[in-house]
C-alpha cells in the first residue's frame, strides 16, 4: 500500500507530466491552409509559434529554423487555377503581426520564409510525415548543403524570399541571415527589384512584412516562427497573417508604343495636308 506521502508524490509527478504536455502542445507544429489569394484580402487569426522556431542559436539547430520547437507552416495558393495556367502575376504583401498581450502571449521577433512548388499543388499536411526537423531560412530545397532537402518530398522546387525582425546571424550552412530579401534568380518573381521588406520590434506588437512584386500564380509554402538567435526575445506566442495585394499590371510591349507613335505621326501628317 502506498503511504499518503507516496500518493502526493505520484500526484505531483502526474501533474507535472500533464503540465509538460500542455506546454509542449502549446507550440506544436502548426499546419495552416490559408486558401486562395486573387487580389482580395486574406486574414488568418489564432496562429502561434515558439520563440526559437524560425531561428535558434543552440547547437542542435545551428541557427536554422527548428520545426521541433513549434513552427507555423502555411500553404497559400496565389491566383485562380486559370491564373496559374496563364502565368498571371500578383503583387503580394505577406504580413506576420503579433497579437495578444505584449511580453506575455504575443510573438516576439517574428520571421518567416517562403518557398514554392510552382504550378504543382501540394498538401501542407504532408510536412509532418516527411521527417522535416530543421530548415534553412534563406536557401532553396534540394541543395547538397541545405537542410531543405525534405521540401523536395512536398514538390517544393524554389526559394522565394524571407524577412527577419530579430538579430542577424550566419547559420550552419554558412548562409548569412540578415533583415530580409527576395530571391532575384527565381523565375517565380518577375519584379524582384521592386520587392521590399520591413519589420519593427519596438512597439510591443512586432510585425514582419514582405512585399513580393510580380509573383507568379502558383502554390507557396510559408514557414514562420520566432527569430530568437541572440536569445533576447522573451517568448513565442500568437500572431496573425494578412495577405494583401492586387494583380500586377500587364506590361505593354515596346512594339505597341512604337506602333502608337507611328499612328499619331500619320494623323499629324494627315492634318497638315488638309490645312495646306
């Protein structure tokens, strides 16, 4: 028979185990389907991620995003199926904003990275089934030195860009992780020079905004979490997604402008002849 003290001790163990489960589940890997963006506004509330899930300085992660600590992995379809088939481009703003109570339940130093599977659809729920543990925030999938090789099992083929509102650092792949950037060599961004990124972590409700100009219609994977590489942020927590933008203007070919100039010139000549 167990003594009263033994029973209390066992009860304490069970309570601690339960609290441990609750704590770990609070920032379990989250898989989100954001839906389809076609120039409207998408807002997704109630998201959460751990403070070190986008950038962690501990030896086990080497500065990579650490899915095990609780990342938010989101899928977004840009454009309709017809847009994807026709190569329509959109100017898209990806904004990750802390919500909740600053310093208690809101996200500190948000950061996120975006990849694409192009015109091929993928299931974000497959991420948990492929053994994906770490990811390189600023590199494409399938690279020999990159932790993103697991992304190829989702059909992800290219890296789009990232934004980091935490400290800058170099990860174990030797890649410098700065404030943000857009991949200017990917064919899925047609106006990388005009793309931009901005973040702030001074008002208690941090945000990170990546604006990608001329993003081709297709399927995109976003990995988001806290960027706590220098260990100064206090906690992970809640945030929301706001996806905004519009269809990119269709560029007018130079030949059209030349043709228009020629027409104007002929009209001018005709009017002059009429006046003579």
